[in-house]
C-alpha cells in the first residue's frame, strides 16, 4: 500500500511573493507576521504516495465484467474482501469493463461483483500471487445461462444470487482459475527461492533505506534492479532512495541524485504504466529535479487514471504550479481538487493563499481580496475548525475585515436552530 510523505516542495516561493509591492510598510509588516512562511506551508502541501511495499509482497488483482449483451459493463463495483484478516477494498470498472486494484497485500480474498446495488457474483478463496495476476472474468451472460440451467433442474442446486454457487463453493471456471493461480504461485515462489541473490539484495537495500543509509540502499537496490529489471517495485524503491539522498545534498551532487531518481522512477512507470501512484510519485520526483512541465503532465495522467484519488493529484498539481509562479493555474488546480473532493479542507486553504497573491488596496488603504478568498478560508475552517492552519485562516479573515465564526458545523451535523445565536467574533 502507499504511504503519505511530506517535504517535497521545500524550495517553495518566499513569503514576500504573497504580497503586492505597493502595500504600506505597516500593513505589509502586519501581514507578514500574520502568515506562516510560505515555504513551510508548501512543505506540507504535497501528498507523496511512494509505494512502501516489499519485493514480491503485494498483488495486483484485475479483471473484466461482461454484460448480458456481451458488452463491457462500465461503473460496476468490485468489492475485494480479504478473509484471512479483515480488510476491504473497492474498485470500479472503466469504460472497457476492466478493473484493477494494485499493491494489495498477499492473502486470501473474496471478490464480489455489484451492479446497480445487486450482488451478481462472487469468487471466493482466491489467493493472488505476488505481482500481476491473470484477469478474472465476470460474464453475466454465462452466469444467467447457468442460472437458467439450474432452474430447469439439470444443473447444480441454486446458490445465493443470480447464477452463484453456494457460499464458499466455486464454479468450474473459477476452480480452473484458482488452480492456475495456485500453480503460478508455486512457480513464482520457486523462482524467488532460486534467485536468492535478488531477494537478498532487495531486502538489504530496504533495510538500509529504512535506516536512512541511502548510499548503501542505492548500492543494493541497483544490484536488485540489474538482476530483476522487470520488477517495477525495485525501480520505485531505487528512485525514492535517490530522491531521499538528493535531499541531503546540495548543488551538483543534489541534481545528480535527483536525475538518477527520476530515471529510476521512469523505469517503474514504463513497466507499470497503469499505476496512477507511480505517475504521481514520478511527477513529484520530476518537480524536485525542476522538470516542472513533465511533472504537471504526469499528475494530470494520475488524476485521469484514478478519479477516486483525483483530488490529491490535483492538489499536488496546484503545488507544482505554485513553484512555477503560475498562480492562476494553481488556483484552478486547487479548485479542481475541491470539485472532485468537496471535503478536501487543505485544498480550500491553499486556494485561499493563492488568491491572496491578488490582494489590492482601496483608496482608504483597506485590503481587498479577490472573490472566493473569504469563502475558501471559511470552508477550510468549517471542515477543520481545529486544523493546523485554523489560526492562520482566522487571522487572514480578520485582516480582510471578514466575520470569523469561532464554531462551525461539520458536514452532516444537524443545523443550528434558527433562534439560537451563533458564537461569532467580529473583526475590529
């Protein structure tokens, strides 16, 4: 599974980039004190999704859903339930009826197809092998045919749902699939055991990486990559190690480490092009290497490939735009993040900060922020009244002369009675 990581954009814009040069000295000084330094804000902004998986320890489950008319079924829900321990995942089919869930921990799974809220088939007791697995196929026409045969009395007893076997049982096709998976598992295990040098090099690399001994990690992971050049997870971990090493360097040494990290991530993306997390991580590595146009393109790909996580990718894209001083584009990216995820509090806050770049002064010297600034900051406070940036948001609103509510309703809470006075603080 992926893990969050911060600190990519440590070279963010200086604090002074937030203010117009024409601001009076006193007003500028008050505003400077009001804001957290921008480099610290954006150091927390990106959501890094580097894969933290061990070599050959995760599985990629994929498959296809075919409708009664023989055409792909788009938008079907595939529930992935791990049965050896309690874990649940879901994924939807794309316009080709295909689904993919990457980087699942190895274990025993039950896969259930849900269309229009109805369970239409279950494959139980699956043990996917590490890495990629053969596609599972949910063919609703064949399931309906089996159900019709059962109803006529010429087939096995009916199970639960349309054309399903009894709980815990598999159809003939599913048994054949399961047998193939188990055979592939054994073959893969034998290959890993035989190629002990690859496994040893990878494990040594990961141990050194976790201990932040990046030179040793790189040495071992590079050896594993040379021995197993088709293992995308090895290239990804090598890329992250180079990027982490670059963070400890400066000048030419830093750029060299970043470039090597970018090259390693490019290999991972080439091998596993359908993994949006890899595109995201590759983009953030590119941003560190100051290859910002490519970074923007990769984040856009990630958002397109994984709509459910698109908010995070657009958020990262906004941070990249901030670092290229493209404020209008950054504003649009943060807005897009909140469109796809209306509860993304930090995106509202960053949108408010970007809009503050356009602040002006009226003839009386009062700050005038562009439309949407107050609303974005108020939305952040509504979602995270006790968030890390709550005091900063309140301070900005007060500086703008806006009413700041000190208590907010969270989404889903009951509305306050009309006759109940709200607890508000009016700026002076």
